[in-house]
C-alpha cells in the first residue's frame, strides 16, 4: 500500500468559529477577543483559499467542497476526523465526540468523489458507537503507516481502545496504543488527537516522544518506527503547541514529495529539524493562524487523503 497520495478532499468553511463543544478537551482552542464571527469566518476562508492555491500550484489534486450554512458545523474545515478513504475502495465513517460535529457527515460528498472518477466499493460505518458514548475520530485519532500495516493511536476521550482495535482488525493494521499528554496549567492532560503529536511519512516520522509519559509505551512507539527504518525527528511539547506535529506528506507533480504544515509550525522548527526534514521532502507551509486559534487544529486536520481507486 502507498503511504502518500496526490488527491485530497478539503471542505471550505462558511460559518467557521470556535466550537464550544470541542473546547472541553481540545486545549489548543482559543477565543480570539474583539473579532466579530463574520470576521473570524472571512479570515478562515482567506487562509483556506491561499492554502488550497499553494497545494494546487505544486500539483496536489485538491477537491474542494463548500460547507453548507445549515446545519451549523463550525468545524467542517477538518473532514479527516469523520471520513477516510482507502485503496481497496472502502470509505470509513467515524463516531464523533461533539454532537454538532456529527452533522458534518454528508452523503453528497461521496457522489462528488464518484463524479471525479473515484471508485467506492463499501462503506465501513462505526458511527453507531456514538449512541454508547464511544468515539474514534478518523485520522485525527489514528495515524496510519499504510506501507508497514501499522496504526498508531493515543487514547483519549475521542479515541476508544476497543473501537480502535476493531478498526485495526477490519483493515488488517497492527495496533500500537499509548497515551500522550500535554501540560495544561499544572496538570498533565491527554492530548485529544494523535495527529497533533505525531506524523508518519514514507521515510521519516515526526513525533513528540516527551508527551508519552510512560517510558515503556514511548520505547514501543519509537522502536516500532525505527524498525520500519523511519528517521525519527523529535519535536518538543512547545512545538506541538505550535502544531508542529500536525503535518502531512503529500505528492505533487511527478510524485514529488511535500510535507505540508502551517507557518506557525514551520516557524517553531529549529534549523536542524528543517534540515532533517528537507533530506526527505520539500516543505510547503501556509499561514493558518485563525483556523489554528479557533479550531485547535492545523494543516493535517484540514486534509482528508483520498486513496480510492480510479475508474
């Protein structure tokens, strides 16, 4: 299986704002003082459009779908949490923690992808777990190493262990489970999404190992990455706060490899880290300040990778 793709789905926001339902366990969200909701949305749209334009310029195939005003879905800009697309033609739908995020699921998006020539064979639907209060938020909760058949998951209120194991059995991934923490005030609290603290590329992995407080778990994760001959690029918790873990490798023209990140993530990296990354890929960064502040997510969260076969 391929680790990276040239095709991604992105949802353009129409009423982007801070989602109070996700703020209860996403400690990266902030209220931007003195900005009207319309201004926040306009800034988010501007950041989104510039980001898409940069991706397309290097040859990434971006399918943009506009969000709808009704129902209200302030986090629709992060589609990778509710849907994933796989090489065997499967589409997976995931159970979401926030009730208003469940409204992001739209069947018409599948029609749009089929119109684009993608083949959809089966829909794997885990969403009934919501009724029992169990959640697994897509490639936010699960960081996939497709080539090596591994799935990494930092358990949290949004990533249930049993659901994750079920996903791994269904898709034949080897599960690697751990807990990752961040400092909030004086407490260590679980990081809400795995993809905030780690990113796995074809030949490298970026990870905040210091967020895995349990030394045994940390060793298992690092040994697993090293065993697959990934160069490990370590980032700090401070860099995670600037979304340096929330990156995604994609392919552009002629299969050229890019690592996509926000400007704040890039600015938080050291010269040494940048040099390490650039030995593998070309860096592509774009300013996502408003989206990061209000949404508590960054570049990786905005891109749902499409691995579906073409007709």
